[in-house]
């Protein structure tokens, strides 16, 4: 629902301030929505710990010489 905020804002501005909604405004609003969606999807993901080869699923660590 928060992603719709730019569109609602532009519609309200159009209604109350008699502003014209241009394709540039719609593209800007779509860009905001895409940016918010991307940041929301990537938030909270942990980066893999590459210092330990065993922490990567499916990768067998090399044998250590004894």
C-alpha cells in the first residue's frame, strides 16, 4: 500500500491544485515504486560468510594436508 503513495499524491495534487499529470510524472512515480520494492526485497538478507569455505552450501572445502 505504501508503494501507491506517489500515485495518490499526484492524483490529489491534480484534483486539488488543478495540476496536469504528465507521462514524466507517471514515470517518476513508477521509478519510486520500483526503488522501494527493490530495497524492501533486499532488506534483511544476510551476505554469505566467504571466510569459511564450508559456509557456502554445496561446496566441498579442499582437503587440508596432514
